[in-house]
């Protein structure tokens, strides 16, 4: 993993970070907004060996004083299921310099290269930026077992941020009782991601009153709501939806907030 080791697409009615709780900082101080992810594809037939080696490596990172609590996810849906998402949120760019210095000093990459890399077929490395202002992420007493991620590929002339702000404001104004978060890709293709957390499968049931129905009641205009959704959809080339499962047994322990 090079740096980890070293170096109408309408999504509503919200059927559906990977994000952290959004109200962790004082209002007069913006919270860190960057997230870093490694997507590790495992060689065929070596998943058990990979997980054992990976578990040992995470113990080595903890012993070495890794300041990051990396969280691990695997796809629950889709065609390619043999990969792991290793993710940390949230930090600023300056924090990344400090983390790189820790990696060099600890030489933790040598442990990965020797013990885990033999079972890896491919790596991907990504950064994304969390839109804290327009999210609504509630704490869970039991923790979120799954996250649903809707990915929207942006058009070149996209004004998605304006639509995101408008829809999110409406959802908050009408006190929509769901959690959601937004993030934008920083590297790679231009992508907007809408993330929904779930404590279990039962939480994935669509609400009895759809988001559109609730929005129409709130705005007292079906025409205005549909116009808002049409404006949102006009920003994208395509969309896709994947459910991911959190693996606490492979993740590093997070500090209690």
C-alpha cells in the first residue's frame, strides 16, 4: 500500500466514511475535512492468509504508536468482493506531513512489505473531502455496521455543491430523521459521494413516508420539489450504489468522543 505502509438518478427517499460525527468541534472552528483511503485487492484464494497477516500488522502499528485509528470496510454488494477499504478520517494536509514523518521513523512499511504485501494483487490510493456543513451524522450507541455509498460521476460543468446545499438545507429544515454525509473526490475522477450509515439490515428499510413526499408537504409544492431534484440530477453523468460492511475486528480502536 505504499503510503499506508510507507510511503432521474434520484437517491431519495434515502434508502440508503465512511464519515465521523459532524459536531465534534466548536462552531467557530472548522473540523478537519480530509479522508484518506487505501483499496487493497487480495490475490485469489488468499483471503484467510491476508486477514491473519493484516491483523498482525495492525497490532504492529498500534505497538509502534500509529496516531491514526484506521477503519476497515469490505463491499457487501457488487461484483468484485475481494477487496478491503482501509480508511482514516479526518485530518488536514499539514497533518499528513506529520503522519509521513511518523511512517518514516517507525519503518512500519517494512513490516507490511514482508508480512502482508505477498497476499495483495493491487492497490488504489484516494483522498476525499468531507462536506461537514451539509451532512447530518448522528452518533450511534451500538455503532454503524454498514454504510451505503451512492457515487455520482460529475459532469464537467457541474454545480453540484449548490444543489447539495439546497437539498440538505431542506432536509434539515423539515427535520428529516435520517443520517447522511457528503464527500467529494480530491484525486482521480470527479465524484460526489452520498453516504448513509446503518446499524443493521432492518435500518435499510425505506421510510413509510418517502423523502419526496415529506419534501412536498414541507414546501407545499410538488413542482418546486421536482425542480430541485431535476437540478440535482442535471449535474451527473451516472450513479451507482454499494453497501459496505465495517469490520471492527480488523480496525484499530477509535478514541471515545
